[in-house]
C-alpha cells in the first residue's frame, strides 16, 4: 500500500487522500486505471513504462537484500581505471628519476650532492662527472668517477666500488675522497679502510689505506705507499681551501682555473713538472695565487685577462 501510495501521490498538494482516511482498494484501482489511461495516451514510451509498473505490482515483494544497481558498477570502473593510471604515472616518475644508471656532472665553480639508493652520499667537486651503475645485488655497488668527489658510503654488507680511468677503490662502509685529474689518481681516507688497486699489463697492484692516510697513483704506474694526510681539514675543497699533495704546479693552476673560471698560465715550461704540497684559501683568486707563489717561490701577474705564474 505504501508503494502504491507513493506512486499515486509523488508530490504533496496535487492528489492526496483525505486526512485521517486511507483510500479504499476500489478508489485505488480507479486512480490507477485513470493514470494508466492518461499515460498511454501521452506517448508510446510512457505506455511501456506503465506496462512495466503494472507487471511489477503483480510480483512478489523484493527480498531484504537488494542487488547493487548497475550504475554503481559503472562508477567503480572509472575509479579503478583512474587509480591504475595514477599508479603507472607515479611508477614512471620513480623509474625516470631513479639515480641508478644516471650520470651527474658539475661545471666550473659548481658542487653537487647525490643521494644514492643505498643511503650513501656523494659530493661532487667542480668539473666532475659521476655515473651510478645499476645495482648488482651481492656483487656490489658501483660508480664511475672522473674529477673529484667525497664519498660517505653506507655499510650494508656489500662492497662499494669506485672505478676511474687509472684505478679502482673498494670499500664496505667509510668516508674518503677520490681525485682523478691530469693522469693522476689520489685517494684519502677519513674513516674506515679502503683498498686502492691498479691493473697494468695484466698485473694487479693494491695498497690498503686506513683512516688518516693518503696515496697517489700516476697514469701507467701503481699506487704509492700511503702517507699521512697533510692537513686536518682534508679534503680542503669542502672546507673552502685548496690542499695540494705532491701536486704538479700545472695541475694546481688548472685547479684554480676550474674553481674561479679564469685562465692561469705558466710563464716558463720548466715549471710544468714542479710539485707542491700545502694548503691555501680557495675563496679568492688573488689570495690563492699569492699563497701559491709563497709555496713555490714564484711570482704571478695579471695580463690580457689571464694570470701568469713565472
């Protein structure tokens, strides 16, 4: 009865039963017949609807559990599709920005910090390039370096290998600095232990460095015997200083060029192979050249936009 009443009086104020009086079954049949007749005369589509209504009124009552409407299913499918699309986009972003297999570079006067997937951190000095190779599981973690970088390696039980054109460095978990420029490899260890190796003509020569030690390797040669790091603020470039360890004067001038984006020349070819060891400020080209001159006993001048050491 309630269903029929709602169908016959969908809006208050149009057709409603008298107050306090329920409509009789005869009255209901008359109203239903009248509405059916009017609906059939309106248009064929509406007539179909009333045929369906009459059939529904003759059926058994609906069960207590009602099946979900088809519209709910249609609404769920776009939501699922949207979630899948979002997941694929995010997965693509993570894959695109994942550092494995990527190469990072710095230009003159620029530093950069790279956070590796294993929680290790690498800080690149100017004019350097670091390539992070894909992970190899228990075989180890590998990167390739050209230039200079400071490594803080997270210990996870697998070896961490730094490859260079002149040799390789292998560690488990430590802090160390690697410099490879001008056919020279230099490794200094701040904490932990590292192994420095070079292969020449099928022969592998290695040295082990402990905290506070530094060793160099010239192109074509093998690693030298480790010595004590010559400064308490090594590596100097992280602390705003140049620290040279048995470095050729030519390489030192190139370091100044890259740091300050200027041209520094040697006025006498005989100075090319002169070596220096010492520390100096790297925040100003003039103060750096003054310190360089004191260390070597040379002088410098500014001429035609370039600095000349003689």
